[in-house]
C-alpha cells in the first residue's frame, strides 16, 4: 500500500557505476575500457570537419540534381502538352 505513492514520485538520479558524468562520451564503463584497450586513434578534427563538409556538399548536390530533374520533367511535360 505504501509503494503506490512512492512509485508516483520522481526517482533520484542513479549514483552507480552506470551514471554518466556530463563530460563523458560513453555511458557503459565496460565499453569505455574496451575503447581504451583497443588503442584506437581518434580522427583528427580537421579530417572530421572535412568529411562533414563533403557530406553536406554531396547532400546539397543531390538535392539540387533532384530539384533540377523535377523542374525538367515539369517543363518537358508542359511542352509536350502544348504541342498536342
């Protein structure tokens, strides 16, 4: 009977091993130790920003191509209808 009101109240944040500090990238400590143990080098910031810029450029080019193709279809359809 006493558990019902307690369940409606918000629970405090966990202070166990799985709680995440604000500056941590990964939540699970086992995964953090795995990442540290594999000795994987991080990607340099300039390479990462270049990759992100190139992805954005490819997305813009794809959108521009699709938009241009759509306008071309509409234009050619209008020309075909005007001929008949």
